[in-house]
C-alpha cells in the first residue's frame, strides 16, 4: 500500500492524496484513532461509502456459540466477540439539497493525514455536486489520550463558487448495518443488531443513547453535543430514537463563508453500573469536553504525545519508509494501550473486528516489552488486567486437573475463547509469557508496589502450573510434555524448547520474587519445600538437543520428522493452513512462525553464540512466516549472528506489515504485535538490546543500508539515549542517576550529562542462510540518494 501513488512517505504522518475505493477497508484500519478505551475506524465523516464501519469500546462484547462437531471435556461452550457500538463519527452534509457523496459528482481534491505528533486525523475535500455547486469540506477527528471517554470532531464546510444552502446532520447510530460478522450463521445471527435500547433523549444540540448488549448484558452509553459557529446558521434541533439521534443545522452561506461545527462525543459502559449511573457518566464527560473546548482537547493531545515521543521515539537514518513505519507502529501501540486501564490489549487494538477483538500471548511477548521501555504505566495496567483474570485462570486450571493458573489462549474477559484445543488450551506457554512480562516490568521499573500488588501472586500461580503440568523422570530430569509452542504448525509435543526455557525463567523468577516478599508468600501458603522444588525443576529442565545435527529441535524428536516438500508447494498455497490439514503440518518439519528462534531471543542467556548461529540457519530453512509475528524475531536473531542484510529484509516485512498490507488482512484491523515488532527489530535487533536477568546490555550493529539509528529507553525512571552508526555508539543519560550497562559484554557506567562513546567491534558472519522455496523475505534495496 505504501507504494501506492496516493500515499506519501513522510517522517511524522501517513498521508493519502487521492481516494481509491478499492482500498477503503485497509485505509479505515490505518487511519483508525483510539486511546485504548475508545476506538474509531477511519471511515469517512459522512459514513458512506465505507468498507467496514466500526466504533469499539475496549471489552464491550457479545457472547456467541462455539461450534463443535463433537463435544469434549473442557471445551469452552461460548466465546466473546467485540461488537460495533454506537457510531458517533457520522456527520452527513447536504449542499443545495444534494447529499455530499463522493461516489457522485466530481472529486477535485481529497487528502487525509494521520498526524503522529498531533494525534489527529485531518481531512480536506474539494467536491462539485452533480448539480454543479463546489464546496470545500475540512474535518479534524480526535480520540483523546488525556480524557479516556472523549472524542471530538471539528467539521467545516465552505462554498467555493457561489452561495449555497447547506444542511449538516450530526448523528449517533446504534446497530449500524455492516458486513456479516462471522462465517458461522449461528454466530452471525447473534452478532447482528446486538444492542437493545434502554433510553434515548435529546435537548438543544445534545443527545444520549443507552443500550444493553443482548447476551453479555453490558450497558453502553453514548452522547453527543455541539458548538456551532456560523454567522447565518440555525440549529433546527435534535431528535432521538431507539437506535439513533440526529442534530440538524442549516445555513445559507455566501461563497467563501464557512460553517464550522465542533462535535463532542462521550462514551461509557459497565457490566454492573445502573442505567442512571451510565447516563450521569456520559453527561459528565460531555460537560467536561465542552468546558475544555476543541483547542483545549487538541493542546492536551499534543502535550501527551510530546511526552510520549520524548521517551519513545526512534530515529532511522537511511530508510525513510522504515522511519515512517516505526513511528506509525509506535503510535498504534500507544493507541491500543494508553487508556486501556486494566483492560486487554487486543491483537488488532481497537482498529477492527479481526480475531473477534481477542487478546493473545502477543500482548505479553511483543507489545508489553515495547511499552515497558516506552510507556511503563500502560504495560503495568495491562498486567493488572491479567491479574484481574487470575480467578478465572485458577478455575480453568482446576477444570484441567492442574494447580495454579491456566490463562486463556485467546480472550476478552479471561474466559477461554479458543475452540481448537491443540492450538489453544495446549499452548500453555502463555502462562510463562505472562510471567516473563511481569519479571521484565519489575526489572525495568523497580516497582516494589506492583510486585506486591500483582507480581508475586502471578508468578506463584504460574510456577505452580508448571509443577503440576510437568514431572521429574527416573533420571531426575524435569519434563513438560503434551504442549503446543508458539509455532502453530506443530502441536501436542513433548519438551518444546521455548516452553521449557520460559517455564524455567518463570520458576526462577517466582523464587526470587518470593524471597523479596516473604509476607506475600506466606499469604499464598508458599512453603520452603515448594520453593525448593521450583529450583530443582528449573535446574533439571529438559532442553532437547540433536547431537547428530548440532541443533536444538523445536521439541522432542522434531528434527526427526519428515521434511516438508517446499519445492512442490505452489506459491499460491500460502498460508499453508488454508490448503493443508493440520495432520499434514504436524508430522513434518515446517514452521509457521519463529518458535525455537524466539527462544534464542527471549532466553538468549541459555545458548552459546555458536548454538544460536547453527539453530538460526537450520530454522531459516523450514520457517514459512505464515504469521505476522515471525519476521521481527527472525530480524533480531539475524542481526545478532551477523546476518545484517537479512535482518534488514525482515525488518522491512515487520515494519510494513500493515502499511503494505503484506498479509492481505489489514482490512480487519492493524497487527499491533507486528507494529511493536518494528521497534523490537530496530532496538533489540540492530541495537542489540537485551535484558537477561535484569541486566541491560547492548551490542549495536547496522546493516549497510542504514547510516544511523537512535532510540530511547526508560529504565528506573531515567531515559537512556542510544545513538550509533557503523563505527561507534553513544550512550547518554541526560538527567537522573548513573546507569550501569553492558556494551558487548563489558561493564560501562553512564553518568548523567556525560555521554559515553565506544567503538563497535566487527563481526564475521557465516554464509547467509537459505529459506524455503518461495519464502525468501522481500529484499529491501538501499534507498536511492538523489544527486546533489
């Protein structure tokens, strides 16, 4: 998509310069605005034409049936799906009685700009109606980071070639019709018109709608208010109905005379609060929005983002596309999390209905590491959400005859929503992924209060899961059998290396945290014997190794499986899961996404450099990247073993996953984890940043195509600036306390106001590893430099 002539490569914005109706769905995802609580797809203001309308509230869902050919013990009976709630984006326009519709008349100019520093979506349109009247329409849309329940739109219309009568209809619409939400007719029937009206009201330029979700019982309130600025404008009035409300304004405008309307929106929802309480919440938010005013909202948005970029920005010299893409990715990661406030971070954020709005292990493994180093308050809140689901996870563990907690593979509220047990429930590694995120958060922030509040209990419960899921064998080795690792083309294997090593980190992390908080351990009845067993299991953890091939098998006997016939796999048969049965996939050596290679990254302290190089080369030959989660991790390890150009190719895939719509499903929402992966590929890949055992270390190196990389990291309330080229690196703490880091294994003390510049040693890499036929990453040519 970024190659489309309508889309410009700019460092701080995504700009669309013409309207392509065939790309509307992708654009609606890319131009979505959100704050973690409210999400609005980038639909046109007037609502039509559209591809996929969408307004979302984090954790507002409907229950739907899960179909099974056969019943089975422990299968979830129902799932949760995010729903399109009341749409407040709609502002319809009539010009001399002609609907403003870009499918008709003549469109002279169309421009939309997602401004990553201002946090707004701007639109400018110059259009001539079928009757021959030309008008310019400008709008700016905002979902507030500063005020979690508020969104606003500034809308302006101006006749160009003569006087015109304009009518503006600003609306709230519930149960908005859209494409079928599910291929399953039973689920589709449930998700169609899921909102039941409880109250509607209108007065002056204000309106309120309150609905209840039919099956989940959640209560939603949406309200709007307006400020009208036009010398000859007239408020006709506001009317409300069960599923809609409309404020109508008309004005007789001279050529060049504007009519400007600011629309304030407020949302509230609850599973427990009463109808009057929701009404009061929405009305209070509207009053606050109007009191703050449009300028106040914009100023607060810019102030919030200035603070964010000061601690999170990444500067890339040498590739303007990657520069744009990494900032775009960070912006969407922020939009998915900033005001989630103890709600999940879904895989698609709040940009579309993909994956039913579910959160997966992606959150802890890809998104929270980025947030821990750039916006640690948001990552702490995401962990508090996981902690809030702990009672559900404990009940799930009991149902599965396990101890501790078994967290859901995919969920909105904590209940398991995966209907496919081998790739869902059996992917127990999510429990260690959550523990890993807790350990990292505490290492990065040093937050003892968070450790006591949620950390100890999460680590104790996940540690207990491994002790009941695994077992010691006759030789005293600790096995974890019958599990599914991150690679979804393998399932129900013994001793998955990633799972075992992450469980080992979980067990040792639980031991260490319990030692620091013995009173919390007593509350949880952690005995000395239990602590001893955790340590014994961690020390005796089985990590399979194939001596004959000199590599680690992804899981026990994986390297003995038959090879996949890549040469005779047609290129149109990817992703493989759409053309081959799981039986075909599970018994062969083919990898959907980085699994063992992910272990090389997150548990790099468990491998030698030589093992990493051999393992990486081996798995390059069988990994097909049918998942958006793979490229960034392959980029990181490629950089570590010296394959810098290959790492650069993978960086391009991760960074442009949505901007280039590489997997052809951006229409359903952006890939938040892959967008976070662009940061991971740059900071952990080329920056060589690791945080093993709470020690911050760096081994920076650049590919030939890039000239310089600069990034910032939060560490214990300080911000570390790292900037490097091909020859040397500078580490700087601008204020705060001294910081001790490792530079290529050597200890370095960085003092405030005293940058440390060090040389970058060369690296000799082996031959570039090969990939399966037809699965070589897209090659990134170094950008062409225009001659002076």
